């Protein structure tokens, strides 16, 4: 997503100028933030029957404890713990 966003900003910069490139950058950042902080936790929460806030906290905690691997394994671990309890 980052590479395609950069490509879109570069194309807007070359084709239309700085203003359109900045608008494109702002829209790309807004969409990525919405997807990452709202839509993804909602979809994951429904898929594993866990509250979206718990998913966000699990991903943040996993990232703090074990970096990228911890963030990737946080939701499956939380789902396992949820079903075990």
C-alpha cells in the first residue's frame, strides 16, 4: 500500500502539480488510517468473535513485546485464549 500510494502521489505531482499531489497524499493517508484503525479491527473482531478494542490492544501489546512477529501473532493468540477461557 505504501509503494502504490507513493506511485499515486508521484503521478499526481507530475501530471497536476504540488496541490493535487498533496491532496492525493492526504487522501491516501486518511484511507490507510481508516482501514487500519477502524475497518480491520471490526472485521477481525467479527471473524474471531472478539471486541475490536481487544484486538487493537492485543496488536499493540504484541508489537511492544515481540515487534512485527508479535503484532502478527497477537490476534490468533487472543482468539486461542478467548476460546480456552
